[in-house]
C-alpha cells in the first residue's frame, strides 16, 4: 500500500475503503497521507463497513467456509473505538483541527447511494474494494466508476480468489 499511495501524487480525489473491518488499511492510509501529503486537508478518507460481518450472501459468493452470515464481524461498538483511534492519530498531523476521515456504518448497498446523494461533489482518487461478496461489490462498482478521477487507482482485494469468487464475478460483470 506504501507503493500504491505514492502513485496518488498529482491525482485529485478522496480515498474510499469498502470493507474496513478492524481498520488496518484505513489506519495505514491515514498514516501515509500524513507522510506524503501532510498539508493536504482535502484528501479525505472514507471507510464503509457493516462492522457486523457478512450480511448479503448470494450464489455467486460460492460455498467456502468463509462465506457465512456474520463472518468477519468485529466486537460491539468497535467502529467507535476505531474512530477514536483515527482521531488520536490525526491530532498528530500538521493540520489537527480538520477531521479528514469518516467511517460509515451499515450495508454499503444502502449507505453508499445515500452518501453519493449527500456528497454529490465527491470524487475518488483511490478506491480499495475489500467487500469479498458479489452484490455489495457490484453495487459499489456500478456507482463509483463515474466518480473516479482520471487515472484513479482501484485496489481489488479478492480478485481471482478461489474461496471468495463473488468479488471477481462482480468486477468482470
């Protein structure tokens, strides 16, 4: 992700991570923003997750043991802890008074269209798709492409993954 983030230089747009879970990557994006763009207050990072695990399983998602309702969920109220952690880290940045991240809890098939309606100006320079499942991945892809800046970077986390075929099917479609 270090090398990927370096490629953002000169690109406009926010960062969006779909499938945050424990927040490892979103925290890394926050750190990399501070390293590479310490004074860029417009590079906002958005993190979308149910924080409850899988909620919308389809036939395209396969029959792996990984695919079950609630799998990859986190502890209760974890998103609040993650927001506090990211806020604390942000306080160490050169512009600590401007919040530059937002966690959006809920099913992305509902929250992302609402987000786009409420934030019609938003463009994306980096998109990290880590939803693992067919339907939410397809939903995001159908709506986000027109909002990506030229030369935007898309990270396809489970593309070609035998045990999580839904994401690959959605991307191919």
